[in-house]
C-alpha cells in the first residue's frame, strides 16, 4: 500500500504544480478561487493520507513485535516448567555410578539454566523497550516479564539445593566404594599370607622371603590408604552426615580385617625364618659332601704320571689339594657346630641334622687317609722320572752336537772358513760347560738312586752307561773337525786378496757406468736452440772421458782370469761378475750412438719451433696494434650523433672483417700448442688474450652503437638536446680512464658532481642515502660498475622527467613524425615507442580524419594536460 502511495506522489504533485502554474499565469478563465481551493484540498488530503499511512505502519510494527515477544515468553515458560519438574525429583542415586550419572545430568541442567539467562535478559530488554516506547499493551508485557523473572530466580534456588543433595550422596557412595575396595584388597592379601608353602630348598625359601618382604612392604605402603579411608569416615560422622550409622559400621569392619591381615603376615614371617635356617644348614652339608666325594675320586686314582712334567703337575695339584683340605676341615667343624645349635633349639628337622653331621665326618676321615697314601706314590715316581728326564736332556744335547761334528762343510771362502772356526771354538766351550753341568749332574743323581736301592736300579745303570759312551765319542769327533778347518783357512786367505781388488775396481766401474747411463738416457726435450747447443757440448765432454773407463775395463778382465785359475766360487765382496761388466760396457757403447742420433733430431725440431714462434709473433703483434688503434678510435668519437653512429657502424664492420686475422693467429697458436711450445721470446701476446680483447672490442662497438641509437631516440622523443647528450657522453668518457666503457662507483659519483649533482662529501664508511638511491636505478645488482647505456638512460630519465607542458609533449610526438605534421601514424608509434606504450597511444588517440592508420596527437596531448 505504501509503495502504491509513493508511486502516485509525482502524479499528485504534478496536478498541484499544474494548478499553481495556472494561478501564477492567470489562465484560470476567471475560476482562480475554485482552482486555488482544489489545490489546497488536494494538498490537505495528501498530507492526511501520508499521516494515516505512517500511523498504520507504526501500529502494525508494534503488533508484530508484541507477537514475537509473546512467542519468546511461551518458549521460556515451557522451558521453566520442564526444569522445575526435573529439579523436583527425589532420586539422588543408589550407588556411585548412578550418583555420578545424576551429577553429570545436573551439570547439563545448570549449563542450560546459565544459557537461558541471556535469553531471559533479551526478553527483559525487549519488554523495557516496549514500555519506554509507550506500547499499547505495556501493562500486560510488564506482568509477563515479572512472572518469568520470579520463576527463573526460584529455578536457580532449586538447582543449587539439588546440587548440594547430590554432592552429599556422592560423598557417601564414594566412601562406601573406597571401603569396599580396601576390604577386597585385604581379603586378597589374607589368602596370600595363609599359604603353607615355606620352601623345599634354599633358593625356594629365599625367594619366598623376598616375596614376603615385598608383601610386608606393600602392606605397610597400603596402610596410609586404610587410615585415609577411616579418617574420611570419621569426618563424615563428625559432620552429621545422614548415613553416619552405616559409615561407623563399615569403619569397624575395616579395622578388624586390617588387624587380622597384620597378624597373619607376622606369623608367616616367623615360619619362613625357621625354614631358612634349616635349608641353609642342608645346603652347607650338601656342598661339603659334594667336594669330599669329588676329591676322594681324585686321590684314589691310579694315575701317578708317565712323564716328569705330568708327575710335577700332579704333585702341585696334590699340594694345592692338601691346602684346600685344611680349609674344608675347618668348614666341616663349623657346619657341625651350626647343626648342634639347631638341634639344641629343637628344630623340627633335628634328627636329619644329626644324621647329616655324622655322615660328613666319616667322609672327611676317609679322604685324609687316601691323601697320605697318594702322596708317597707320587714322590717315588717323581724321582725315577727325574733321572730319565735328565738322561733324555743329555742324550738330546749330544744328538744335536753329533750332526755338527759330522758335517763335511769346511767353507767355500775365507769368510765362511773363519765363521766355521769361530763356531767350532764356541762348540768346544759348550762341551766343557755341559760336561760340568749335564754329564756330572746325571752321574750324581744315578749314585743317589742306587744308594737308596730304588726299585728301578737296573734300568738306571744301563741308561747311564749308554749316555757315557756317546759323550766320549762326541769329544773325539770334535778334535778331528777342528784340524781340517785350520788347513782350509790358509788356502782361502790367498784368494781373498784377489776378490777384494776385483770388488773395488768393479764398484768404481759400475758407478761410472750408472752415471754415464743416467746422463745418456736423460730425455732430450728442449725449449730453445740454446738448450740443444748446450747438450751437444756436454756430450762432447763425455766422449773425451771414455779412454780412462776403457783402461779400467781391461784391468778387470786380467783380475778375473787370475781368480778363475783357483776354481773358487762367487766373490763375497761384490755381486758383479765379469760377464755383467762386459754387458755394461757393450750397452754403454750402444747408448752413446743412440744419444747422438737423438740430439740431432732435437736440433732439427728446435729450429722448426723457432720459425713457428717468429711467424706467430709477427701476426700477434700486428693484430694487437690494430686492436689498440681501433679501441682508441671508437672511444674518441666526434661530430653529430648521426655522424658518430655512422662512424661506429663502419668500425663495427671493420671489427667483424678482422675476425679472419684473429683466426690466423689462433691457427698459429694451435700449431705452437701442438708442438708443446710454452713460451715465445718474440711476443708477450697469446691467442686467448687476443681473442678476449677482440671480443671486448666487438662488444664495445655494439654497446656504443646501441647507446648512440638510444641517444638519438631520446633526443627525438624526450626533447633532450644533442648538446646535453654530447655533454653526458663527454663526461662519461672523461672519467672512463681505462676506456672499458664502464665506471666504478667512485668514478660515477665524481661524474655526477661534474654534471652539477649536489652530492655531499662524506667520510669513508659513512652512508650516503641520496647516492644509494641513484645506485638502485643504475646498478641494482650491485656489481660495482655502471655502463654507458645505464649512465645515459639515467641522465636522459632525469632530464625528461621534468617535462611539464603540453607543448613539450607535442614536440616529442612531432619529432617522431616524418615531418611537421599534426598527426602520427601507427608504424611511427610502433617504431619509436615500446609496444605497450605505442598500443596505449593508439587506443586513446582519436583517428585523424582523411588519413588511414593516422592519429591526432595534439588533441590527445591537450586532453592529458586538461585532466
């Protein structure tokens, strides 16, 4: 309805305005009063309609809000009824799980009550708003609000009362649960402490005692829990809990069960102590009986040893056994005493203890008797075997020496004969020493055994007689061998002098040969003609020394014939033979001829290499001179920008053409490298260095060509004058001291100051934010160098960024046209500007009428500056 009213507002005011217009223009045909009245009535009716419509809208909104309030009240009243019924329940739980479940439910109820507090607050706020706004049913709304607030407050009281009762019930049921848990634990431990198993052996008793110790520790550790439960019960009773009688009864039952458990535990501990004492005694007895049985088997053995080492080992073992026997006799006495103590204490196993003590003493007596008999047998057998062992030693020594005196080796030279004589003297000294120690000692032991009437006297006498016979024969053979060695010594002394002379001369001849061979076989590899001439001189000097070496060789031949006339073996003073020396002499003659041929070949190679060095030096020096002159010509440009560009292009073509000259230099360098020529005294240049310089020159020409093109384009597009560009270029070249086409940061800063930049002079290390900002644009990667391209782009940007009038922009567009025209073509834009800028201009410029692909740059410029 309101939309319809507003839709006709223009029509109503149109009629009113029309009537007013008729009145103002006096075109009412004499009915001005009628028209004026109709206009006034229409305005009054329109205002009345708007007022009634607004009043109707307000009442409808209030009715709608009241309806929403009433719906909220109904929901809250329904929820209050549910909560009151739930909180009025008398069920507080019959055991701990049910009480815990009820508490959880009550927590949810409390959370729900807290959650509805905000909802009720919203209803109160809404009701207050209605009353403040003068709602037509304000009294009814207020009554509903107060009723809900009263019931909500009562609901909180009911919730608090129920929570208190539930907590009391939970405390009681938790106490009953704790008492039940403790009684169950006590019952379990009573069963363990009533066990009749006290162990069947020592390990069993010890394990049971350990378990019982842990059991008592567990009981003692559990006692605070029992006390805590009882203390909790007392507090409940003193607090007047409604279940005090039941609590007292459960506390009394718990005390009774705990006392019974402690008594059972103490009784079992006493039983286990008595069992431990008996089992310890039994274990000691069993251990001693085991040892006695083991040793009795050893001392009654028939093995008295079949060798001296075996007998000595058995005697040592028997002595150790007797030491152990003394110790075990003391232990038996201790065990018997401990058994008597147990019997005196009326141990329940006293009969078994007395029996074990008697058996232990009987076994000990039998072992002592058997040990004495075995000791006598071992001593007798040891004496006989001692004699046989000494006889074996004497015979073994004689056997070793018999092979020495029977040897047919009387030496092959003087040294070996003298060595054999020295060994013979040592051998005779050994005979004398052994006669006093071994032979006489054996005779003394024989006399001792025969005097004691040993049961093995006959074998002892026979063995001694055989040893004496072999000893006398050994002495006789030793004298015979010494006489033969003395005769052989005289003969070899004569030959030894000849050997020594030959060895000295052979050693000297070999040293000369080794030195000569080392010099002659040294690789002939020179780096110049001077070096090969020096080698020729050294070879001539060597050939002059051959006559002396030839005389030494003939003396060696004569000595060799004289030595061979004695039919002797190899020379002991040297490993050289005449055959080896003769082979050396023949080889050195052959090596001399080979050396002469190798020197001739190296002479020819060095002459060829020198020619190659001269050819490379001529080409390299000429090419380097051209590089230097061309670089200077590129850097020192003059004239207009177009003239400089044309000159640079010609030089660039010349650089490309001279690539063939570089290839010739590289070919000659490759030939030198193939010939292993590492130095060249005729030039300091290398193919790699010249190639790098040519490449740098080529890059410089391209950079300068590109830079000039950019300068021309900047002059035409930005309005930067050619004089300014020339000034920039001149300044850059002035500070480019090494003509590298790049400035370092120090040179760049000095150049900027020369061009009028106000850069402060700072101390070393002090930051210069202005200069750093400039470097961010010209050297963003901070390589420390600024090229001419980067320098010119920076200077042009600084000059062109000051363009502030439409005339300057028009001049820039006019510069890229093919004449002074008011339009610019698409091809001219694409040629003069980057693609993105050219496309932007073509999108925003108006087409120039009458010419295809032409644009009006004047109107475009005016629109830019007017906006």
